[in-house]
């Protein structure tokens, strides 16, 4: 299976830079208080760091707001997942503990202020790609059962069967969500050449923490306009 970014996406966003981390044979079915502590620490540090700051103008988040505008998405109406998460924590509202893998991903995401997805590889079909939607593509929102049908031209994550995230990094599908039975997991870290160093650091740290807490097999890579796909 491959993760790839279609050429059409780089035509609109040539400065995209993705980190990719894969974890295989993970046991996500046990309570891990050390990861809960890690998440709580990152939430506290982020809240302190962003006190009194205009979230919309914060440089790390403005990169994504500007990119949304470049592909025709209103960032005020469709707030990126990382901005929504940062805004919540900055206001003093804590993220709930979901499961060890989700909590770990959220802690690294908050530390570096980077959007980081998590997809169950065993639920994907054929490939996972960032592309623009085609007329008739379908999507099931997280926690729902109703199928949405998309128009053409929306930036999405998708496999060959269904859309996995709508509006790029706005909302993830219920299909492929991470639960206690997820064993093989794909983490994309979405960034740009402008925050490339943070993407690399986040990928390195996530891989290290996966090995530390789950003793799992890992794979890591990076994607940009000169290297548009990798085997996952």
C-alpha cells in the first residue's frame, strides 16, 4: 500500500511537506497512565505558552489558515483540526483521553502545533492519498452513520473506496478511526517547507515514543514535491 500526494495538490500547494510514521503490531488495548500524563503535560504547557495570544494570527497556525484560503476553504468556517485543538486547550479546556494511541498522537501534535492524523491501516483499501475529490465521492463523519456525498474539487484524504478526511485536515471519517483493536496505524503529519524542521522533529519523537511505549515495529518517511509517495 502507498501513501501519495497527487500532482494536482502540489500545483496548488507546492510547499507541502509531510512526515509519515507507521506503527505495526501495536497493542492499543490497555490503560497507559504514562501517556495520559504526557498528554496532560503538553496541554498545560501549551495553555501557558499561548495565554493572551490571538490564535488566528499565531504563525504556526496561520500557515494552515493561509493554505485553506489557497484551496478555496474558508478557515473561519472550516477550522483545521490543529487550530480547533489548540484553541480548545488555550482556553483551559482539556482534551479527553480516548485511547493510548490517540492520546500519544495528540500530545505530539500539541507539542509541535502540527496536525497529525491517525488511520487504521487495516481499514484502508488500495492506497491512502491526498487529492481533490471527484463527483460522487462518499464520506461517513466520525461518530455518525449517515453517508455524505461530495462535489468535485474538495481537498481530501482518501483511499480507493471512500473519503477519509473532508476538507483536508478538518474532519476525519468514522471508517478507519483508531480504537482499542487497531494494530497497524498510519500517522501523517501535515506541514510545509516553512515548518519542515518541526515536522521532522515531531516524526522523530513520535517514532521514538511508539517504540518506547508499545515496543512496536515502525517506519518513517517524508514527502514533498520532489518525493510524492512512499510505501507504507
